[in-house]
């Protein structure tokens, strides 16, 4: 992104004149699909589970599968079979198309099946018990064939009831919020709170079976005349399941101002259900998950451990959760004194850090609590019920996204209440105030000085959490009796790691998706094996650092740090722009490419957590900066650089297409009109040298970090055939064409963009404006996809030219453009551009340069073969906890090394020195 003067001559007339050089008017007709050089046979695809255990106790799983261009048309149906050839019911739908209209990605939902499954063209088997949706009454009734849920369409009750047969298992499912209007930084003052309930404003049935049904519920939390804290919830139901899944998204729109004690401080945020209790107190069971698959297994009225023994059969049955024999058959010394055994109705498990939880219980409100144990990391699972039925529940990433809590209340009465607290009310209030007072940085020059010392781009009023979001996942089971320990262990596993079907790497490679930039790992030579070792080292190191450095917490989990401070043996968690990474230089892409080529479950889960975080927390979803993300910083929203490069849809595409996740689909669709954000905020306002006022018909937009974010959203909307896909397609084509029409193509750097026409004005004079950051936020990957899908030779020529000359000598740059590119960095990361150009053109000199820059970059921070690819121990007083460090590692270098290694191996792996 570089400054560009406003010139009146750079308007639509110039654009129209340049457009006449192309074979079709801008956006006037369907795109011409790029020629299909080789159509792979649409062979059956073997799907497998990321982890062992198959579907387990989860309600179902949905997987995305890619197909080569032209393999299948949009009306194609698919069938699924297990390893024995038995048909497995499947529900399929398209989630992306190639420009020629053929299927690019399809989603497939299953509610049964273990082991490997084979997907092929055919007629799908119908489930024995279909999911049905009835919208005829005042509720939306969804039946899986085993359970029926009644969804409220207004008011504060989201799930009115969950029944199994004629038995109501749970009811009055709703959202609860506790607001604390004032926060005290010391030990003085009285704490006051107020309760808000979620109020439904809109309910949409998105899928209606036969295997999978999805209901979306939107609203805000309300008390009296105030409504705030928008929520969006999806409920997922699968055929034959006794459970359902909830995906809960909260968007923060409260007020918290630095140095002010009053504001909207969240004290508790949860999901609550009531559970009818029908059994005798001694047949009512409590289960709370502890470490691993550990469980606290108790009864409301315990008959074990007493002074008098009811009998071994009675004790065993109660511990196992089975209905007890008639009390008349017990030792009557127990039966006659049952009324004197306390009934424990209230239980709480609180996880206030990633390293410890406590459990306590009491008989009822107004009486004292007693400790019931504790441990390190709770699973987030619980159950309350009895021999005639009960309700199990779980919150994913329970300890990773602390502070979390599980409450069971009034289990001794006719109606118990369970609350899954996404933010524990026992924790400190959610304090999102900006972390410093500005330190006198009131002007742009002062702020640039601050940038030059802490790398933080500060600006008053910009470090606001208003508009950030967070998504949580929950599971619920409706049981006809208390499940046994083995079944509950399966449910714990489903909460902790939801089973995920996956297409194998060979299918992802064969389908040619994501620009054909990756291949399966190959250790056939020592040079290739060494790169694979380095890639494994880097991922393992970051995975270990998450644990060692405790990169956990409700708002933090999923992100990693930017830079390391070897003097303190600590990441720069408190140093401006060196703290949280916020997708800087695309670690998201590195992780997803690493997964797609390997199929490794641990990489998938790491990338999944990052996608959930970066797409929600690092991006604004409400307010004037909606559609923009925040640059790396001490808080995820602290930096004043609010830019497209962080909100980039590219970072979400992989997870969406691999899983068909609807929430991530929402995030991508929300970016379709994010070109409008350039009217609101000039991303380079602090370094402009000429006057500039945003004009909707002449917006300064860079071809690198700006356009890559925009075109990614447009391409994705077009592929998905979203509500605005025709506009998005026109934007893709018109901006591609008008970049290609620039005198120096991508090297021109930026141009004036017209929001009304979706075109860049074409400059009359050539200009050289190249930044080492321009292509490092997904532009490399996006251009490869665009060129693969759209037959536009001049765009390909412009991109290949940029690829050829970034790593060229200054003399070569000057000979081509009349001026060199100035001082550049990130040569190793840009070696993948050399590799791409070499693969497209067959230029062996470019292939050699790709490996030369990969191995011997002039950048001191780029990784070399001579780098000490190892860690050093940290122990004793050197660090807070014992562990390891690789002080030479930085996330910028890691992400770019990973992407360059993966893409170079795929593109010019046969040209290695």
C-alpha cells in the first residue's frame, strides 16, 4: 500500500478505454473458465475420521470434498458406503462451483458410520429415522427420530423443550448474561450486577433433513428497555441422534472506556436449561467431568459410605447410575433412616485458569458449600437426571477458553437447572479496556515515534473491543436413563474433540483446488526429507509453546505470539506490535497448507482454533469498522491499523470448504461489501504525503494487502453462489482487468477505485511502488486460484511479471520498469513467487532462483540450513515455568518459511539443487 495522488483524469473514462483492449466488457457476461488441461476421473473418494473412534457419541459430522473441474455438474447426487459396502445415509449439497458451473466443493453430512467411508456418485440411502422439521405451529419442531426439540420463535426461550418419546428431558433453554456496571481496581466498593436474558428476534431454518437439519436463531440480550450483546446461534440435528449441537456466537457492543470504572462489564455469560426430575432422590444422578475422561459420579441422595450398609447390589447400582432395587429389599436400618441422609442439589465446577478447577456442592441455596474435589483441566462435561431420563451437556475448549464454569442447581426439587458458563461469574469481570493511557501520542508524528519504539501503531479511541466476536460450541444429549461410564466417556470425547470426517490429501491435490500449490509430503531425497523435518519442527514448537506459555483464555485461545524476547526468555506479550500475531504474514495459511498436504489431525485442530479466533476476535463485525481487522498487538483490538489484510477471507476459506461450517460462511459473506470500508478509514492516513479525502468514486486501494482481502471475499461469494454472487463476480473480473491494464501492472502498487463501477482507474503514467508486505497476506495464493479459474492472459502476465521481478536484482528491476524496487525484505517468503512463475512458464532459471532464495535469502531473519534447528531448555529462575525455547524463531519467518517450503516443493520440487 503506497500513497497515490488524487488526479481527476483517473476516472471512469480512462477505465472504459483500457477495458476495450479485453475480450469482453467488464462484468458484462459470464467469466470464461480457464481451459481444463486434464480432467481427473471422478473416482470414489475414501473419507476417514481425523481421530480414531469414528462418530462416537456425537450427533453427526459434515465434511467438504473437492472435485476437479468438470467432474460433476450441479445436480449430481452422491452415495456413501462403509468398509463392508453397506450404504450409509448421507445428505449432500454444493458449497462451491467452478466458473464453468461444475461442482468444485460438495458438503456431506452423516449421522452414522464408523471407519473409512467411500463417497461416489449415486443415489443416497435414506436414513431409517429421518430428521423432520415442522414449522406449522408457534414453534419449530425438529425430530431426529429419537428426540424432538421445540424451538422458540420469539421471546427469551430458545429451546422450549427437548423430549425423548413422550418424556420431556429438558426445557426452557435460554441465554443468560450478568452485567456488572462498575469495576473496582482495588478492594473498595460494592459489587452490583444485573441479569439480562437472550431475546429472539429472528429464526431461520437453513436445512430440513433428511440427515441434517440446521436452525439459526438471532437476537440480543435484553432487560427492560435495553437490548445489547447480539447473539447468533445455530442448532444442528442429525438423523437418529439422541443429541444436538449448538454453535453460539456473541458480538460485543458494550461500552468500556480506558480509565473509567463504569461501563458494560460482563460478569457471567451462559446457556441455561431446566431439567425435570422425576425419580426418587436416591435415583437421581450427577456427573461432572474432570481431568481426561474422569467423572465425579454421585447421587442427589447418596446411599454409599453410610454407617449402615444398604447392600452391595444397592451401592453398585447407585454408583453405576442404575435404578435401585425397591427400598423394602434393603437393609432396613438404612431404609428407615433415608429422611436423615442429606440431599445434595447444587454442584459447581469452576475453571478459572488453564491450570486448575475446583468442584463444590451444597444441599440447597442458603446453606454452605463443601469442597468436592478438583484437578487441573476439566473436560467441560456434565449430566443431571435419573433412572427415567436425564440431560447431558458439554462445552468445547472448556479449559482452553477459561474462565468457564458448570452449574447444577435444585437437583433435589422437581426441576433442576443447568448452566454452562462461557464466562464464569466467579471470575473477574470481563475487562476489555485499552491497556495504557496513550502516553502523549496525540498526533500522527508522535504515534509514528511510538511505532518506532514498541512497534505499536497507537491512535486515541482506536483500541476498542466494540464489534469483536467469539464463537463457542456446545453439545447436549437427551437420555432415557442415566448412561453408563463407558457411554459418558464417549460423550466427553465428543465434547473435547468433535469427530470430523475428512477428505484425504490425495483428493485435495487431485481436485486442483486452492491454486494447486501443495503436494503430499515426499522424503524421497535427503534434501526433501530435511525440509520435511524442519516443517515438523516448527509446527511442534508452536504447539508446545501454546502449552508452555499458556496461550489460552476466552479471547486469546487460537492465536500465537509474533516475536520473541531472548533477553527475558519470553515472547513479547507486552511489547506493542510484537505481541499477539493477528494473522500477520499468514500463519493461518501455513497451518492450513500443512494440514491439506498431510492430513494430520493435530495440525487441523491447531488451524481450526486459529481460524475460530482470527475470524472472530481480530475482526470487527459491528460498528464503523465492520469488515476490518486489527493489526498485531498487546490486545487483539489494540492497534489503530484497522485493515483488510487481517479480515482477509482467504484465512477462512480452507476451514469452510473442508467442513462447510456455517458460521465461517457468515464471516466470509459479511466481507463482500468491505470495499465500502475505505470510505470510513484510510489505511495509510498517517504516512500520506499529499492531501487525500476518501471519495467513493476515487478510493485509494493497494493491489497487495488491500485488494487480496477484497478479491478473496468476492471470489468466495461467487464460488458459493451467495446472495451477492453476481456483483462479486463482476468485481473479481473488473478489478483483475483494471490491475492488468495498469502501465506497470501489480508493480504500479495502487490505483483509485470506483465503488459504483467496481473498477480501478487506469493510470496514464507508469509508477513503481512495491512493498515486501504486498503479497504476503494471501495474494500469492489468491492469484494462483484466479489464474487457474479465469482465462485472462493479461492478468496472468501482470502477476507473473511481479513474481519474476520481486526477487530479481535491482539492475534487472530497473531495466524492466525504469526504476528498481528499493529496499525489500522477505526474500525467502517470496521464493514461492519465483517457483510459481517457473512452474507456469517452464523457466528453469526462475526455478533455480526460487531454491537459491529459499536456502540463501539475504534476510538475516529468514531460516537457513545453517540455523540451529533445535530448542534449548529453560529452567530454574530463567523462566516462569520450565520448558524450552528457540530464540531464533519468529512467527513472520515461520509462516513464510512454511508456505515457501510447501509451495516450492509442489511447484519446483523436481528442480531442487
